[in-house]
C-alpha cells in the first residue's frame, strides 16, 4: 500500500471517529469500534491522537457490563475557535465561535457603497482584524476563517465570481485572506453556507436531503444531500429566486421578468405594498415614507389587516416556489431563513396550505417546512461550518 493511501485511510478513519463522538458522545472506545466496524486497536490509536490534539476529551465513566467501567469520550468544544464572516451587500457580520457554534464575540463592519474589488477585499481584512483585536485571548487556538458570500462563488478556488448586489467580479477572497492571516480559509455562497449551518447547528442535523431558503434582499437556496453541499455544474444550484413564476411580471435584477425574487424578497414586498396603497388600499402604512418590508411587518404586528394580508399573499408566492422545489428535489426538510422569515407567523400557515393544495403526492404535501432558529448570525455560522466540515467531515487533518 502506498504511503499516501495509508495516510488517506488513517485520515478517513479519524474523521469517522470524530463524527461518531460528535453525534453520539459521550461514547466509549468499545462502542465506537462496534458501531463503526473499526478494530479496537485502530480506534484506540486514533483516539489517543485526537486527545493529544485536544479534539477529544475523556469524560465520565460509563456503565459496566461485567468488567471495568468504560471511559466515555466527548468532543472538546473549547479546543479551537473559528472566525465566520457573513459578507453581505451592506455590511460584514464577523463572529468568533467555538466548535459548538457558540458565539464568543462579534462585530458589525459597515460597508461604504459603492465599492471596488480592492476596497471590498480590504474591508474583509479589516473586519477580520477587528474581530481578532476583540478576541486576543483566543488567538492561539483559532484554526480558520470561513466566508459566506452572496452571489456566484467558486468554492474550490475561493473566488467570488459575481456579486450582483455589489456589481463586483472575480475577487480572490480566499487567497487575499490566506496571504494576510495564517489560517485556513474557505469561501462559499451564503445560501449554501446557511444549509451547512442548519446541518451542523440547527434543525437539519438528521435530514438526508435538506434545503435552506434564504429570503432577504435577494432569494437563494442551499442544498445538502447526506450532509454534503450540492453546488451544481457551474456553481448556480439553488438560485431559486430566479425561477420564473409570472411571464408578465416585474423585471428582476437578473433582467428576466416575473422571477420568484420579484414577489417574495424584502424589496419586492415593499414595492407591492406601495403599488397597492397607490391603488387605494386602506392601511396605516399610507403615511410611511421610504416604506420597507420591515414597516409592513411592524404594521402587521400592530394589527394592520392590510399588512397582514400582504404577508399572507407573500406566503402564497413562497409556497408556490417551494412546491416547485419539492417537485424538483423532493427534500426531507425545508428551512426558511433571512429577514422575511421573521414574519413566520403570518407567512408560514399560508406556505403550508399552498404546498398542501399544489403538491403532487401525500408524502410531498407533508414535507417539513420550518423557520430557522439560528438567529441573526445564521449566515456567519454557515461560514464557521465551512471550517467545521474541513475539521470533522473531510479528513480531520487540518494543520493545527
């Protein structure tokens, strides 16, 4: 056997053990060997290495089955720390977390628009430096920087190929950060990063086929199959915001008419609301200047019947888009994220009713649709998950 293949097998086995401890810990060495079908000596050797790397801790004593009580193993969540950057179109949300995704510190770095490619890359460096300055006691144990970037991203090279909301192209995000900081850097589309966040820290831990739909300024989706991201042939898988719903609808930012994004995004909600007010709708929103989707939500919360109907109508459109998604991918679960999802109590019942009405089969009608519980740092947590995947799922061999 070649040395390379031996090292690959060792790394794979180490990853299997890490994932077993992560998902089922506290767990004994004997139980790991039994359930993974690795030999006890292999498990013992690799667990020892993981303990030496501080990845695994020995914890309590398990129940005895006739002999000595086994020593139980758990993941050392405080062993290493990760920086996650949500590189949005107006700001950068930077967080530092432990391996469990617990946010240790965070900063919000405002972007001055418009930006050149160089200015945006400099902003990423400055945001990272700011979170490092705020987290000096953890610096020696930081192992990576993850970046969740909107638009089309080549995850293999770490390039942002096209950031439509910034009108920027071909930015070497990974190389720029890796040349400035001595950490591994991973870059991914923000919607796909959100899918990883749900897989690792949220409601999608046990979903074989998970779709996370991010509805905010734009609309995108991330797809994971058995925990692995699906990116598509040219990295545009999940761009559901640009599926056509109305051939004669509003013009989208992509240039096409009637995209789903023109009906359900935050800007689309405010545009539709303004149009209905101009046509004579009776609402407390009539006097609001520079109306936003947040104003619509707040009016709904205050009891405005018109605002609530706008959100219910938005839920119908979302339901149509999700039905198309169910018929195409047949996922186990769909999780909704982004600013619009915060109106869940108004949109979710209509979403589910629309799917129930339109889906082809009984099983499809029962597809789970939930609102994310990850909070305001969800995309940044997705960026953190990019590094977690490298550490746990790929080979467990990040240089640390």
